[in-house]
């Protein structure tokens, strides 16, 4: 679906975990960004506020690692609901404090339940759906919509969609789904399934947008181009600032992901404009894309709330 005059650009936020790490907060103990919810919640709120000040109108809850597979490493699995609730409340508080307009929204992040980029590690529907339901119910009072992000396969995204479908009326919200793509061939998910297959599979669950994230800008662009062929909803993308990620990478891996030093704010804006030309109406950033990048993009779009 190509953008038209009635479809304005929606600007999302950028990185949370990587940005906290850049600022010196501990994220490398297996808990990733959930550690900040426990030790430095004020830093999470402050970062949300920075993205709002930069021009973002959607901020995403810091719930990417409030999942059993990460929390259990520190014996904190029993705190999943508490931490997800806290994360959603911190995001809501940032919007209320910012208080500039009624367009700003909180998206409740529903992440992979094991490792990112690993379709081979996706749990079964029987295992996944109850966890997603718990996250949905914990965040529902404070969020405006949900975002299934960094989905590496159709099955993984379907688990989230089924959980949303099974949630109570009070917990239902609009939702978006974002897939992570093959870093070298953006026409495919990391599972090898095609983008067009993924878009078709999600159409029955009525997402308000299908996005592509946490992959190279080149692959995001290709994903948008492929989705444009078959999508009936809005599309978009928010790339990371990494070189291609090894296929067997995990968070606990000693092998560090290499930053793409050439992707500066100006280049990020250039790529984002190419996304728009390809049909995107949702833009933002993922790992390594901080508030300065979002501000440059907002200014380039002449966003009215900057």
C-alpha cells in the first residue's frame, strides 16, 4: 500500500537497551534492558522523554527482555508481570509529563521469547501464547497499542497474534507486527520465509501496520518494497546500526555485534527518505539508533510537533 496524502508519517522512537548501555548502565548480565527497570527506572523514563522531545509520537515499552528466558537467568522469572507493568507505567508517565499533544502513544513491546534473530529457537504455541497473554494483560492498562517486534518467523508472529486474539476485551488494542529480515536478502525473514508470505499470513489478524526492524537499512528497504506488493495496511521500517549479525548469535555470545560506524544521523535520514519513497509511513530506529537520529529525522520531515 503506497502512502497517499491522507497518510502522514508516524515517527517512532529508537533504541532502548543499546542506548542505556551507551550511557553506562549495565545490560550485559543476561537481563539486558530489564536490569534498568530494577536498578535505574528513572533512566528509562528519561530516555522515553528524550525520544518524545526529539519528535517521536510512538514510544515503545522497555519490555524486550522482561521475558522468562532472560529473567530466569537471575532468578527473577516470578517478577515478569511486575516488571512489564512497571515498564508500561514508566512509558505512560513520560507521555503525561511531556504533555504536548494527544498524538503521542505508548506501544507495548511483545518480543521474541528466547533469542532475537533465531527462528530455530522459537517456542511452541503452547509455550508462547500464555507468556504473551501475561505480558498483554500486564501492560494493557497503560498502553495504546501493542507491537510484536523482531519477529524472525511467521510462527513467532502468529503466536503473538493468537495471544492478542485470545485476550480479554479490556486488554485488546490495535497492534502492529515487525519482522526482522535476512541481513543480506531483505526479501526474506530470518527463517527463510518470504516477506510476501509473512504479510499474507498476518492479514487475517488485522494489524494496523506491518514493519521491518533490527536489520540493516538495505534489507529494511527491500522488505518494504516486497510488502508494498501485497499489503493492505500501512507499512514501515526501523533499522538497526549493526553490521550483518551471525546466524547463530545469542545475547550471551562472547562475539560482539559490530556497529556500522558509517550509519550516522544524516545517512539514517537518507535511508528513511528512501523508505518513504518505497511506501513506508511508519519510521523509527532500532539498536544503535538514539535520540539524535530521531531528532534529525523529525526535523527533516518538518514534523509539526518538533
